[in-house]
C-alpha cells in the first residue's frame, strides 16, 4: 500500500477558493493503480471541484497533482491526456451535432501521428479501428450514424464514457457516469466500469452509494471541502464521522 | 438525412457545373457578354461567400469582415497588374502568399474572442482597413484604382486575353472550383472533423487532446486566402477596384449569400451567389430600389427555409424517398 510505484495519481494539499467560499480545502489523496477508487460526499462537498483540479479544468490555489510521479499541477487538460489521464463529465458533454461514429473517431484521433490531421480520413486507420472497437464494446453499433444529440440519455451517458476511453488512458476520471440513468442502464454501466477497471485505473465520483460500495476498492469521503475519511468500503461504512456526515440515520 | 444532404450537394454541384458549361457554349456561340460577365461576377462573390461559410458553417465563427481579405486581394492584384507585371499567375501567387500572412496576423487578434465578440472584431478590423484605404491617396483614396490592364494568360494552347468574356469566365470557374476543391479536401480530413467538433462543442476538444486554437487558425487563414484569391479576380473582370469592396455591405452580403444558399454546405453559398447576383441585376433593371426587393426575398427564404436552398432540396429529396419507400411496400 505504501509502495510509491503502485500510486498513479496523487494530490497533495489541494485547495481552491471561489471568492469567500473554500470549495476544496487542503485535500490529499493517493489513487493506486488499477481497479475503481471512488470519491463520495454530500452535495456541495467539493467533489466536482476536486475533479476539476485533478483534470486540469481549474488551477488550484495551493497544492500539487502528480500523475505517475510527474508534476502536472499546471498542465492543461490536453497536456494531461498525453500523461494518460482522461475524464468524463457530469453533464453530458459530447459533440451533439456529430454522429456517434464521428464522436468516437475524433476522440480517437490523438492516437494517430499529427501529420494525419491533413490527410484523408481513411489514412487514420488506428483511430477508425479504435472507434469501431468502442462502438462494439459499448453496444452502440446500431446508433453508429445517428447524431449524438438524438440519442437517449442512457446512450449518451454510455457514449460519454466511450469517448473518454477512446485514447486508451491509463487513468480514467468519471464524473457521476450513471447520473440520471434508469436502473437497468445503471447496472449495465456499473458492469462496464468494473470491466474497464480491470486494466485501467478508474477514479469515480458517484452519488449512488450502493453502486460505489459495490464497485470500489478504496473510497474517499468528502464533506465541506475536506477529506473526511478514506478506506475500503467496509471501513468507510463503519466510520462514525462518515455516518454522521453522509449516511445519516440510514446506516447508523 | 446525412446521406441525403451529401446527395443534395452533389446534385447542386453537377447542376451548377452543367449550367456553367451550357452558358459558356451558348454564350460564346451567340457572342454574349452580359450573361457571361454576370456569371463571372457571381463566381467571384461566390468565392467570398465560400470563405464566410468555411468560418460560419464549418467552424461556427461568424465573420462580419470577410470583405477585408476580398478587398485586400483585389487591391493587391490591381497593384501587381498595373505596376509589376501583367501576369495572372504572378498576381494569384503573390495574393495567396500575402493573404495567408495577413490572415495569420489577423487570426491572433480575431481568435482571442468567440461568438459575438469575434463577429465584432472581424467587423472592426475590416472597417479600419476600409477607412485606411479610403484615405490613402496612393491607392486612389475614395476613387479607387482604375485602368487595370487586360491580361494575357499563358496556356498550353497559346496566349489568351481576359477581355474575352467566355475565356475569363472559364478561368474564374476553374479558380473558384480549385478553391472549393481545397476546402472540400480539408473537410475530408481529421482537421475538417475537428472544425465541426469545434462548432458543436469547443470546450470538449481539450479533453480529447486538442487545443481548438490550432484548427481555428488554419481555418481562418484558409478563409482569408479563399476570400483574397476571389478578390484578386475582381479587377481582372472590372478593370478597377474601389474602397467599397472592403465595406460592410460586401461582408454582410456574403453572409446573406451563405444563409440563402445553406450554411455549412460550401456549394450552397456558390448557388446563393449565382441567384443573388442574377436577382440584383434583373431587379436592378426594373427599379433602383433593388436592395428592398432582395431584402424581402431574404426574409422570405429565412422564414420558409431556414436551412437555405440546399435545405429545401434535402427536404424535397427526403419526401421523394419516402414516397418511393411507400411505393415499394404497396
């Protein structure tokens, strides 16, 4: 556990202030390679802000982010992609006016040499192959030529994860992937995340506590911008602080 | 829907090309000047509209100052032809290089902003340039420059001169077709896909590994070159250039042309330009208030066919397809 080599993502003392509000306050987390690690916490706990700091959407006021021991604190999101980090969004964030296939193809384009940007699409064989793989893996073959904006919400959420996986990241940040999904879709997505976790490190923000407990090997609990607890799902469940802050009477 | 759009574009391409061939043959045979020159003019302004459509319809950037590059090309071409050498190739070559540099420099100013602010900055840049030209005596100030000589163009079939309306029409057709072909090529590459992605959701691009600035800059420079090369043809047709070429009316007209033809279709703007230029000329012979009539036509089209003429054709094709499908089932 203390082996530094098994840690892929490390945040040290991250803070972010919005005016008078301290959204994230001196949060340190270390995410181990492979499997699913989750961040949970009540609304306004600072999970999404923490996510934005980790993915480079915001710059932190204090603290540092390391991917595989490399300091990426000031690196842009596209820079972090080349360090193997990719993220999805809580609010579906796709190229809605493009087809499902085009979404996946464009997301896979980074796998190609830069010179292919100016050659006909057919030359980008790796991207094309990757897009087809994802279509199949995510069961989107039938919607291949549909506009992403015309898909059902569940399909859009699935496509969102597929797009994020296009570049074969070693570290995947998923921001509430099952948000607004039906029960069936949620279960399918959970299975999918589990499968992805077999050869990728997944960091997950989720509201659905049962889902998190089922999927994760490690859970971080946040409340009011701070890290409240961390441990295995069983440990976190037992933690009285967590019970008070998050689970309420339900588990007490 | 998507396939229908591609089919509609192919159809319009063929119809335009066929009409051009017919016009050339009949026009040359009958010794016509008026229609050939009118068609040439609509091609030249079609090139300008094409550049607006690349920015607006593909990348999602509304340029209200594309006349800057059009006028730049026209003035530079006139200067080269008058002062340097009476050479078509030299004029086009220098205009291409110079406008690429101008577009590159301007892109740093214009691409700092998005949306309305981008539109206002492009508008402002063009207004400044127009005022400078308007007040520069060596460029003819408000009178512009007259007396651009008739060109001799070297071809494998011998020297031809641009005073022949049919020949010059063909030269313009070829030039605009090449510009159109270049843009179509770019659209068939991943860069084209990135442009469409920027139009759809620019912020997402960073998370799939691209800065939007690069592809946007490429598009901006290309648009500048397409507008300038189209502009370079203008003094060859008219024999003069004037500061009005840089005015907002020209930029605005190009945007109207694009909307009329069909935003994001590339061929739509060419079709729009052919129709708008013809309308203007025909209506202009009846009344001097042709702008009012054109304005009304524009309003009618925007209300009845918000996706432009290409959109109308697509809808029509879909209906025909649906009927065919029905016929099969019966």
